[in-house]
C-alpha cells in the first residue's frame, strides 16, 4: 500500500520517483517533478517511511526495498546525465558525493505492526 492505497509492485518505482523528485517548494533546480502540494518538497525532504506487517513474507519486503533502491538509482543516473553529461560509471568521487547530496537515500523503517 502507498498512502493507504493498494498499489501494484510494478507501479511502485515510478510512484517513488515522482514523490522524491516532486519539487513542491520549487527549491530544486534539477528536479523535473510537477510541484504537487501533496508530495515531497524536494529530494532532501523526501523521506520514505516503510512499515511492514509481521506476517509479510520476507521476499515481499525485499522486493519493496529493491524498488526503493532502484528508484533512487534511476534518479541519480538521470541527474548525472543532466548535470555532468556522462554515464554514472565515469564520475569522480567528488561528483559522486554531489549526486548523493542531490538525491539522499532517506528511508525510515517503522516498527512492525
């Protein structure tokens, strides 16, 4: 479920990217989001809260975490192409630090219910 709405796992990555990259406060020069008031202000403020039920199969928990990781990976790759105009595999350590600062991985795992 995403925001109390039953969501197909195949839709999760795109929903996450839209939430993280929203640019709701217009402070993000590199974001391409629509600036919705119901979504995140900017990537630095976008915190994903993950809550699981104690009966959730471990493989389902891992697949959701994989989608979270993939969403951030894709946003970071897009940032590198846009800002540095090269493949992410070719960036320097300094550039990598900028990428991580642009899209910080902020996940909060709440206690099981």
